[in-house]
C-alpha cells in the first residue's frame, strides 16, 4: 500500500513590501492559493504585524511584516512552496516547522 501521510506545518513568512503596492492580505491570499495548488489544506493564518530585526543585514531593511500560515500536506509541500516563492520579491524569508 502506498498511503500518503499528511503532516501539519507552521510556516512563518518575512515579507518585504517596500517595492510593491500589495498589502499583507493580498500576499496571504496568494500564498494560500499556491498551497491549494500544491494539494495542501490551510487551516489558519495569522498576521503578526511589523517587527524589527535584532541584526539587520541591510541598513535600509530594518523591519518587516511577519505572517504565519498553518497547513497540512504531504512531505514534499514545504520544498515545493519554497521553490514557487523563490523569485517572489515580496517574500524575504520562509521558515517551515513540522508540528508532528
């Protein structure tokens, strides 16, 4: 039997919205759409607001908007999500944690 096991994930996105007119709601909707195309099921998303970096690498980028998305999907979904968002200028960093 080849049974696909869905895992629970918590993903934190650090957003760079300086060069775009998109807001957090638009980016969140785009991420949810990408996850659904990858076969994942989004259970919750939370806007954590703007936070300052402890150590800023770029002196012009000292704070960013944080967004958390909880979803369930196969083990390949996190890597596929990172690949899809790799060239998206609105997403600065992606951190994925497995809740299983």
